[in-house]
C-alpha cells in the first residue's frame, strides 16, 4: 500500500517505523518529479532534501516547535508532510500550492520566504521571543518550543546569514542550525567559504574526528553540555568537527558532515541534538537532484525547470526534454551583453548566483576574466561593480528586480552617491508568475528613482532591449538600469526599425493629430496599450507611446499633450505607488500642468499570489480588456482648451 496518501500530518509520519521511511521518501520524490514535469517548479533542490525533511519532522514536532526555512524553494517535502498533498496538482498555480513557505497555507509555515540568508536571523528572533515569554525549550521547561533553521543552496555565504551566525552563538538555549550542504547554490557555489566546505568533505574520514572532538567539546561555549553530547553519541561522536572547524568560532557546537540521505543516522543525530541546551550546527551533505539521474547530473538546469517530458529509453535510460515557450528577454539580454563585450573590452559583468536565470551562463564561459558569479551576495556584487567602475570599467550587474532590493544601501552609497556608472539589467521585473509574491519585481523604480542622476528604462521587446543595453554601454554619467519581465519577447514590431534610445525621449507607436486619449506605457505594457487602442478604434482615437524612460521622462511630450487638454493614461507593471505614473504626475506638477488629466494604471498595494503572469495582470486590471476600459473612462476627462 502507498504510504504518502496516509500522511495527513506529521503525527501520521511518527506512527511509521523507521524502516518504512525510505519507501515514503521514494514516493515523495516520485510525486514531486511528476508534478514539476507538468507545471514547472523547483525540482533539484527539493529532491535533495527529502530524507532530511522527513527526518526532521520524524524527530521534532513542528506543530509546536519552530521550523524556519532559508531558500524557501526547498519546502515541497515539508508541505507534503503537513497536510497539503491536495494542493500539489496545482503547484505554483492559483488556488494551488505555493512554491515557497506561506503562512496563509499552513501554521507549519512561519514566514513567507523567497530570499536567501534570512532563516538564522529570524530564528534567533523567534528563540529570543520564546525564551522571553517563558515558551522556549529548556531542560527545566520540557514543554517549551525548540527552534530549528534549515539553510542551504549555498546561502550560508550570504551576508545576512553571517550576521545571524554571529548572533546565534550568544544564545543560552537550544538552537539548531541545519546546514544542507549540497555543493551547489542555484549554480555551482562561489568563493572561499564554498572551497572550505569542499576541503572539509574530502580532507579527512570521520574516524579522524574522534580525538579532536573531545578537545572541541571542552573549548566551545557550553563546553560541559558539548562534552555530554559527545559521550552520549558514543561512536557517532566521531563526526564532531575538529577544533579548527569554522562554525565553532561563532560559538556553535558543530556536528558533521553527515550523509543527508541516511535516515538512521539523521534521526539519531537529530534526536540527540533535539535536547542539546546550546546552539549547535548540524552539517549535512546531500545530493541536489537526488533520485533522478538527469537532475543529479545537471542540477543547474533542473534547479527550477519549466515543464518537461521524460521518455524511458531501453538503452539510454531516461531522456528528458524541458519545454520551451519561445525566446525570452533573459536570453536576449545575455546575447546582447556578450555581443557588447566582444566590441568593448571595458565592459565587465556579474551575477549573484543566477547565471542561468539572468542569461549570463555563456558570458561567464566566454569571458572568464571579465565576468563573475559572486554567489548569493547581491550587496557584495553591487559594491564590486562600483569598484570596477572606479577603475574605468563599464560594469553590468544582471540581477532579478526582487533581489536588487537586497543591495539598495550599496547602490545608494557606493554607486549613486559617488556618481559611478554602474549598469543594472533588471530581470523578472513586474509580475513573475509561479514564484508569486516573494519574487514580484514591483518596486525597482520606487527604489532607484530618488537617487540623483539615475537613469531608468524599460524594454518592450527584443529590439528595444538591445537598444537600451547599447545606450547604457556609453552612458557614463551615473547609474542606469533597464527593466524587463520574465516572459518571452513579442515579435510583432520586430520588422520595424527600432530607433536608438535617446536620453529622456519616448517612442511613438500609434499616433494621431488630435487623439481622444494618449497612453504613455512603460516596457511591455506598451504592447498591451496597442491592443487596447485597437479594441477601441471604432469609437476612440488613442495614441500610444512607448515611454522608454521612467527617469528622465519625456517632459516635452507630456507638456504638449496636457496643454492641448488631451487626457493621459500611464501604464506600468510596477507598483502604482511611487512608480512611473507617480513620476509623470510629479513632472506635470513641476511644469504647472493640469494633473487631473492624468490617470495612473499600475499594480495596487496588495500581495499577489502565484499563478500565470497573464492571470496576475488580469487580477490587478492590467490586462487588455481592463486597460481598454480605463482608457475609455479617461476619454471623458478631455477638456476644451481656449484658442
């Protein structure tokens, strides 16, 4: 009989004998792989943590204890064990299972989390709060809550994770950090810390740790408790790390590395650490993509694939083909940057652990001395680009809009304040589809527009993205950025000449001598505006401009329209608050124009869940029909202008 359908909560899991857990893990892997093959999603990272997640729920009671995820895309097994199997068939779709932890789904999820490096710090806060209110576990309070944070996919190198480690060692209570070390982030990990883990995994067998473990146990904070842990583990104590272990310097008792797919070993260690009264770190070695050869051998491609097909081959095993939805903005950006680097030796580039996601994989291969993957370190990457700009290089930082937020202080202090020309390729701008609220890019304009001298652009198709990147390559006056969505490019205007970007100039797409309404649209929303204008063509004359720039705006165009009493509709897939439309209103006010003629269409101040990008745009009234209705309403604002 299948086991997974019988698991309605972790209480059902705990009723199973340990010997049944490997079969359950196999069923979980199969369920995850089958669903991701249909809907897309995070495959390899979830396959790698099946045994680890099962073991944690087998030992702890996370209906009472605290479990905090870092890199929340590793949560699928956790969700299947906590009553959400019915949501799996609609993974990352409206009404289905979110691809990240979500407290709205279950009380087993404490935070909605999609950014890396946060779990240790939030766990420290939870631990301190529980202790403050008498709810924390301690030997004298056995009914209290234990705290566990799981961090993985190389997010331990993130600066916030370092800050969390620096503080968690000061706790005087149970606190467990589980390090899922799979030798990977989204792509192969970068930096000295990742090399440290590589050496640790191969430098000595477990049997060499035993003697050094005794010394460590007496030296770390809580040494008496650590010594007791060592003796209780007996032969397992061989896996305590030696005194030069990196984590011991943060005040944690480090244990491991262990085989993260050995359920017996995992449950043994977790059971012992469950009642350890000092901060500890369990170092677990897992295989990203575990259980499927195609995912294990190419964990980067299968980190978060689109839907794919699996064909069983008699001789070749399994052949897998990832579905392709067409040419993407990401692909265009990577190609354009590579072409630019061929022409200009001053151009350099970097990404923060997202070479595939930002289209830089081939750039990194072709220009290893001028392109870098920094790992999950957006703040460092921004500062590194500032340093390169200071030397006369022309740096491009390819980063998701949502992850740009993590480097705002650096773009403010080290880039903009210094007047340095760092160039940002903002992928995943606007609504992102299945990743949902944690990844929507709706505040990049809000963040960057206040910075003096910043130049902010958006691309509506392939030719315009290439033209924007060309403009940025020689724009040395300060910070510049171009935003574009996680979507395929629309080729409807590819046959038309694409004029070069000129600072602060919009591009006319649909013109009329005296239109009833004018639409100033940013990025791909210009194509939506064209569709809406066509739908209204039998009764309204609608002019459409691709604004191209959110800053500086085409003020002359705006003044011409408003002076003639023509209503203006602004359109963007960015937050309406402090976005492109707000900048248009501010420019109109500055010029003494009638702002009552301006209607702002953008994303509302609400969190939009997972679904397709088209569904999300419709949900916030940015689809063609809704935009057409808004244009129709705006036409009633037209005013007669004397003379």
